[in-house]
C-alpha cells in the first residue's frame, strides 16, 4: 500500500495518479531517464555553432578595412603641368627630359603616397637638371656666336 503525498489517501502500489485528488505519483525511472538527457543536448549543439559563425561574420569585415584603407589614400595626382615642363625640358636637353617624362607618367602608377611623392620629386629634379643644362648650352652657343 502507498499513501498520496498530497492528500494522504491510501493507494494501490502501481497507481500513477491519486484516485482521490488526481495528483501524479512517483514517475517511473524510464520517464525520468528519457526526459533528462535530451534537454542538455540541445544547447550543447546549438550554441557553439552560432558563436563560431558570429565570430567569422564579425572578424572578416574587421580585417578588410585594414587592407583597403591605404588604397583610397593614393589619389591620382594632376601631372599635366609637370609633364609639359618635362616635354619642354626634352626640347632643350633630350636625355634628362625623357627621364623626366618617364618619371612623370609613372607617378599615378604607384600604390603608395610615399612612392608617388618620390617619383614626383625625381621627375622635378630631372626637369631642373635638363632645363639648367639646356640654358647652359644656349648661353654657350650665344657666347660662341659673339
Ligand atoms: Zn491524493
């Protein structure tokens, strides 16, 4: 004989519900075993997957701006004035003028601002060298003519 824990009525041994108040009694071990292991498995499978995918989603956009940042900083430079000077330099003295033209056309092919400024500096130096050489040659010819 068993007693209902709620109303203390006397019950048959194998009763699942109290015949007096209807309360559920002593759940069988098979019911407890089937319900317990299933519940912890769902969070163990779901949470690691969502955490990994979240990390990948947030990690990739964070890395891309770091690599893309330097590229928009290299804006095309207006080299028209420098190119005209280099062509005029080539008319005075051919070799420094051609070097200046090559350096000027290479300015906007550079991938960093530093390389761009370096090309522009060397193009200006070759322009100055060619112009000075050309003026010296003209002065020398004028001197010979006199
Ligand atoms: Zn009862």
